[in-house]
């Protein structure tokens, strides 16, 4: 099974700097569920 | 999705940022759905006693840990999430941490005061489970007379409060003839609609939920009929890989604090009562294994002609087979049916 060789502590992204909250909130329900590939059958 | 939104998800996938989490805040439920994946609701006692579920403080801490890990999307689920008396406190904390919040519910408790509270808490959307277009059908699936009427009433209250809605349906033998009606109901309510034909075995190890799956002919009729437009529109990815959002951008936290690669993938990775979320997310061998899965790791899938049409979900495959690399006959059947009806199917005839 493929597995990354290095084990580093998890480093979280600094969203505050990147101002992503508005972008995150702008994604609709259906678009959001499409990010779960493969997702359910949607209309 | 905007270009910025797409870049956000691409970055999260590349760096395995747990952008989306679902917390199962309770296993208690006011319905007894025949296909429930939590546990067999006909059993006299749940496998997890209520006192073993996460406390309010533990749930609030989990919300904080997820925010610190970079999670942006949080779903409260159950059981029935609206039964938890401390849901308002969880919503407040989630709002403070700037989450985009969704609630997954059966809608029975969406009363006018509750939907007002949800709107005030700026819940981004409510996903409501509907299992039929007629009361008799829905109520037969939920094993609760009157549940359809209450659920539809709840949907209408939420709609009136301006809450974005999505109708989530599981496809079972009882409702296979009512898919068009369920779509029409969702459209009437201005709600999105999603249909999941892939039922899971239960997390308590019982499997009778799988007996509710529809057969090949029923699925074929559905994909040629009421779902022909959506099946033709999606369902075809020429270079589909083994990768799904499990353990890459998705995670789940069970009612007892187990951290899963997805709430639909009950793979033991670690418990929040013993280790931090970040430690489990980064270091759990099971999490890392799933994250690194490639098509070559799936012996039954790598040469399959139906692969471009396959909706294989690591979580459901694991739940139904106990092996994240296995094939699962229902997914294989569904992919073959999709190929048969899809406009691109002729390009992928079996050798």
C-alpha cells in the first residue's frame, strides 16, 4: 500500500491569512456534495 | 463553483486538509428506519448506552480541534441531531469558529421555533431525509406512522424561514417507484435532491439493512426512466482513480469519539478520549493507508471496463466487506447499469 515516507506533525493551514471563509461559504449544497467524489446521484 | 472555491478544494486534497467533518452528536433517534446504518433499531437496547456518548464539553472541544486543523465545513448528524438538547451551544461554538454548518436530520423536529433558531445561528443548510413520495411508503421505511407528514411539515417550516434545504433519499425496495415523486417534492420545496442507492451494513455488525437494496432490473428501469437526465449528465469519469475524499478532505467523529476517515467509513483510527484529532488525522496507520490508496491497490477494479462509471465509495465498501481494497457486488452492478444507459457507455463495451 502506498504511504508517504516522512511522518511530520500535522500542520494546519492558516486560513485567517488566506481569507477563505467567504469562499467556503459561497459554495452551494450541491456543489459541496460534488466535492465528495464519487458522490450521490444529484439534481 | 468559483475558481477560488475549486482552488480551495484542490489544495485541501493535495495537502490532506480535513476541510469537511461530520460529528455524530448522538445515536438517539425518534425513527426506526429499516436501513439505518447506525445499528439495528429493532434491538431492545442500542449497542452504545447514552452515557457513553460524548459529553457537551467533549463535543465543544472536538469542534475547536477541527477548527484548529483547518476544517471549514461542519455537519451535525446522528441519530437525530435535533434531539440533542445542547445543539444550540454547538451551533454557537461552530459560528464562533466560522464554520459553514449543515444539519442532517429527519426533519420531524423542524418546528417554527427551531427553524428560527437555526436561521439565527446562520446554519448554511439543512439536509432532510425523505424515504418516499407518499406517507405510506415513507412511514413504512421509518417504522413510524405519521413521520412523513411531520417531516414534510418540517421542510415547509424551514423553507419559510429561508433555510437552504436538501432532500436526501436512500433508495430502498419500498420507494423505488416513487423517485420521480420525491424529486418533484424536493423541487416544490426549492430543495436540492440526492439519491443514494448504496446502502451500508450496520455499524453494529448486523446486515439486514442490505436486504433493502434494489435489484438490477429496478435500477435499470430507474436509470432509463425518472433518473435518465441526471445519470446522463454525470456518472462518467474517464480516468476515475481510486481516490475519494475519505481521509483526504473528509473525516467523521462518532458519538463515542472515534475519528473516522469519513462518517460513512467506520474504520478505527483513534479516539478523541485518548489522542488529539491532529495526531489521529496525521499518524493513524489506517488513515494513512486509505489516504494513499491507488487503483493498483484494488485488484478487482484496476482492469474493470466499468470503472469510468463506478461510484465506489471506500467507506461503504469497507462497511459491507471489511476491506477497503475489496470490490462490492452492488457497486459493480450499479456501474454496469450506468454504463448500459449512459451516452458514453458504448465506448466502453466489455472486452
